[in-house]
C-alpha cells in the first residue's frame, strides 16, 4: 500500500491540453509571412509582423512562466527533471550544428573556393579565363571586390576584450551556481547580476564594433565572402548572447522571488549550459574569424 | 508523508482521474497533448500530403505520357517536380514516421506519453501552417519554387515572390522535425519501463532513436543552408557567388551534408518497422538483434561522410571523388547485414502472409533493388553517365516508395487493430498489396532503362525513342494512385466502424507478436501506461545472439 502510494506520487507529469503551441505557431506564421511580403515588397504593411512578434513573445513568456510555476508547485518528479536536462542538451547540440553550417562555409571559402578562384591546382583555367589577375588572399571580398576596399577588426582589440568578458562571465555564473548549491541565495543573486552585466557589456561592445565596421572600415554584409561570413557568424552569435542574457535575467528574477532549491534547479542549470555554449562558440569565432 | 506527496501529484494532473478524457470537438485536436491524438493528427496530415503530392506526380506523369508539350508549360512542370518532392518528403514521409513514433514508442517502452507533450503539440501544428505557406506560393506572382527540391543556387535564387515563403516554410518544418526528434529521443533515453535496458528495446524504438539523432544533427544544417540562400538574395551576402569569393558548389556541400543523412531519416524507421513485422509473421525471433542495432548505428555514422556522392559531376578534386565513392560503397555492408537478417529471420519460420507481412516482404525485395542501383550510382565514373537521368529517379523511388512508403503502409495495417480495436479487411488489404506492387514496378522499373538510354530528369519533354518506357511508367503511376483508394477506405472503415466493422480485435492481435503494446486492450486506452508496467520476459523483442 505504502509503496503504491509512493509510486503514484512519482508519476510522470503529463500536462493538460494547451492552446499555447497552436497560438505560437499562428503568430510565427503572421510574423514570417509579414517578413516575406516585406522582402518581396508586397506592401501588406507591418501589422502582421508586429502583431505576430508580440503574440509570439507573449506566448513564449506564458509558456515558460507556466513551466516555472509547475516546477515550483512540485509537480515535477526527478524523471521530469532528467527530461529537461536531456532535452536541453539535445537542443544545444542542434544549435552547435547550426553554427557548424556557417563555420563550414567559412572554412570552405578560405581553404577551397578562394584558392580555386586564384587558380590553385587544376583550377588555373578558372583564374585565367574568368578572373584574370585575381590573387587569393584572406581577407577577401572576391575577384569582383564586392562592396569596395575594406579594413578588418584586429583580433587583439575589442574582440580580445570581449573574449575576456565572456570568459569572466563563465566564471561568475559558475560562482552563482556554487552559491545556490550552498544555499547562499544572496551571493547567488549578486553573481548572477554580475553575469548579466558582463553579457550586456559584451553586447554593447559588439554593437560598437558593428557601427565602427559600417561607418569607418567599410566592412559590411556586402563585403564579399569576408563580410558575409563575418557578419553572419558574429551576428548569429550576438543574437544568441542576447537571448542568453534575457534568459539570465529571467533566472535571476526567479531567484529573487524565491524560486529554485539548492538540490533542484534545472531552469538555472539549463541557462548556465546555454551560456557556456554561447561562450564556447565565441572562442571558436575569436580564433577563426578574428585571429587566424 | 507519502499521502501529502500524493495530493501534490494530483494537483499536478490538475484534475481527478475521470478528467483524463480528451476535450470535445475541434478544440480536442488543437489543444491535445496526448501522444495518441497527436499520432493520429500526424498520420492524417501525412495522408493528405501524400494525396496532394500524389496529384502533383500525376500532373508530371500525364505530361510525360507523350513526348512534346501537351498539358502544362515547362515552368509549371518544374514547380510540380519541386513541390511534389518537398511535399512527399517533409509533408508525407517524415510526419508519417513521427506519427508512428508518437503512437508506438510510448506503448512499446512502457511510459505514459512522450517526454514533452506540449512541445509535441507544437511540433505537429507547425506542419499544417508551414505547408499552407509553401503551397500558397503556387498562387503568387511568378508561381511556386521551380528549381528542384534541392534548391541549388543560382537557379533557386531566381524564384520570384515565392522565395521567402519557401525558405521560411522550410525553417518551420525544420523546427517541427527537431522538436519531434528531441521528444522521441528523450522519451527513449529517459522513460523506458524498469528492466527495459537499451539492448532489450524493440527495434522500432532503436531505429527511431538513431533517426532522431540524425534529425537533430542535420536539420539545423539545412536551416543554415537556406538562411544563406535568403541572405544572398536579399541582404547582399556572397556565400554562393564567385564574384564575392563564394561558390555555388558550397551550397551543394552544405545541402547534401543534410541531404544524405536525410535519406536515412526516411529509411531507418522503415527498417525498424520491417524488423518488427517479419518476426511476428515468421513466428521466430528476429535473427541477429544485436547486429541490427550495430548496423543501424553504422549506417548513421557513415551517412555523415558520403554526402558528395550527389556531386560527382560537379568538378570535385580527384581525392574527393575517390573518398566519397569508397565511403558510399561501405554503406552497402551494414545494409547488407540487415537484408541478410530479415531473410534469415524468415528462413524456416512458420510463415503466414497477412497484409502487413506482404508489404514487409515486398519491402525487402524492392528496397533491395533500390539498394543495388544505389551501389551502381556510387561508382564515380559510372555516375558520370547516370547523373541527372531517370536512372536516378528510378533508384530513389525504389527506396522511397516500395521502400519507405510500403513500410508505412505495413505499419498501419499491422497496428490499426490496436489503435481502433477493429480489424482491417484482409481481402482488400491483399488486393491493395498486389495492385500496389504491380503498378509501382510498372511505374519505376522502365525508368531504369529510360535513364540508361539517356533520358534526363526534370524535363517536361523527351526524345521519341523514350516513348514506350514513359507510356508504361505513366500507366503504372495512375494505377498506383487509384489503388491507394482501397487503402484509404480500408483504414477509414476501421477508424469509423464502416461496413459494420466491430470492435472485436483481441489484445494480442497477431499471435506471433511480442511487445508491451500487445499486453493492453485494443483499442489501447487513452492513457496507456500511467505507471511503468512490468516487463515480462516473453514480451522482450530484443533477444541477444549467443
Ligand atoms: C506513386 C508515387 C510517385 C510517383 C508516380 C512519383 C513520380 C515522380 C516523378 C515523375 C518525378 C519527376 C522526376 C523528374 O522529372 O525529375 C518525381 C520526382 C521526385 N519524387 Fe516522386 N513520385 C512518387 C512518390 C514519391 C514519394 C513517396 C517520394 C518521397 C517520399 C518522392 C520523392 C521524389 C523526389 C525527391 C523527387 C525529385 C524531385 C526533383 O527532381 O527535385 N516521390 N516523382
Ligand atoms: Cu546520398
């Protein structure tokens, strides 16, 4: 009898029917349909974009809030905790593969397509007939010099500072984690705000760098393959840092309203993993985009 | 203490036990978080998509019935080939397999539902929206995408207004696939009933675990590839433009890094289904369970290092041609292991040939034909001749239609009594099998010859000498399409109890079947295993070799 009751309490949490996913999808369609129409200059106006975005953000907020409340309400067994851990790990893996596509493009451009355009190996005819006189070197905006002459951002200037910032933020979030596990909520919250501040500092410097690239270096998205890979990689990374910072802030606010226990705080860990992932991607960027 | 906890758990469910039934009306389907409801939705959606994609293929086959241009203009013809492929792959087969996983994985491994039920709902509902968006492009100025489902630039960049809708719908399909895959993978890793170790798991769960892994790994790469297309077209990047230092061939590499694992995404669940059905009707254990698992994993690994066999004629360095040729041929080894094991399972079994078994055996034969033509295509010098001919079309349709699609049909016949409690009609099932098999071979076998003789794919007209092959092929295609109505009626009759069909299927519908799904009533209760069930030894399908 006793064991049966105990077993029942460990039942896996199956949520009630929910309209969130359906509404989220509808809002995403409005958003993406609006953007598509905008790109093709169909003049259906910006309302679907803004409405879709607003509803999507609202639903995401509601959804995550609902999950947080379910968790704090004690509805999740240890098994549900494992589900979220596995789920988050696989999600991060998918993100790694997404970045992989752009890193792959960078590798291909530097190691293969540019040397070939420059006539390397058996591709001498390409060079002589199509792009005579083009010499492959990096950085490059291609044989047609798309976007005109440009300068690049030296690795050991702002990017190095940003590297230091992100690495430090990896330390501060680990300190916060230790504080949480040791039941020192106050310290944990302080470390978390420090992490948030570092994230914001990173974003500020990154924005600054972009402005400088556009206004002073003539380095833009249109600067051939260098501009393409540079802005797509750093841009997607920056978007992830933005998302990560928002996640950090919401976790910190949850900490301040008493959420999470020293021995059970998946939401916290999930965000910490995400932050470390963003950190690691940056290291890759720093080495292959800025430095080498 | 235990009691206080108990109350909590009830709070968690929000309702008492009697509230466990579904909502009423349309809201049931919009809001459902139940794996069986969502499995049903996935399967119905796949049905509709197969129908639309099938109609598109009939447009193609009607145009190709005769040389010359008769029904459609070339631009529309190309829209049909492009959309047919996208609809069949992303709207038909992949959702069908996800639907089967929804229904069967929790029942096979003994858990209450998929691990993330709300995410599961999201994964499903993304699809109808995404495909509405994709199909609506046919009615836009400039028409739908017509550059082939592979979306190669620079051709695909010439798509008119449809372009961003195409790209974003692919993004949404990708999100749907990734969420579905994470869900299945996490369910399998985290929610098996006690005692069901990984190597005691039914093979369908194993093949889906590996399929899920492939999906999570490569769908983001496709997202990256199409994102680069989008920025190349609208934001001035030059990933695929040589003038800026990029290369159109780069797209092909990124695309096929997704694309080849994708073809295994379309066939590994089919392997799982066939490995489930054949032992049931051979009344023997699956031969070589362990080797099946390792072969599946081996195929998955190899699928990441063979992508450029789609690009032999593009002008790769010689070392690349050789590497990709040999790596591709290696895949024939684990695939051969599988075919061998199926045959060995049937060897000296006491076989009966109910409809699911017919489709499974048909799968083994006809998939293998597609496998053989695949090995032919893997040879670089030979592929120089075969590439972009109807030989390729014949090859991939043999693995996709009498391969993957047959497995879906087999699975539905096999499990529909469990889902609905009503048997299908055996006579019409067998008729469906024989008609499908005859017509599908009529459709695709002659295409081998047309291709070898030099008929190109993706072209609405052809030289006179290919006429005979094409006439046969078109007759086969129409016959196949019409035959599927038998299936539709047979299945719907079981769903809705037409023709006086009774709910009288026993728990263990097939007396040779093993597995937890056969220990529960037919139809299976709405919530099957709220508490993890016992796993009796005789229900274990994963039996090790000694
Ligand atoms: C009776 C069933 C089917 C018929 C008669 C059929 C017929 C065709 C035809 C005539 C083409 C055009 C070939 C060309 O001109 O290049 C084609 C292309 C294609 N089909 Fe099917 N098909 C069927 C089922 C399927 C299924 C179930 C799938 C996938 C799950 C599929 C996937 C494809 C793909 C990937 C292409 C290549 C499209 C392209 O060239 O971009 N087909 N099919
Ligand atoms: Cu391939």
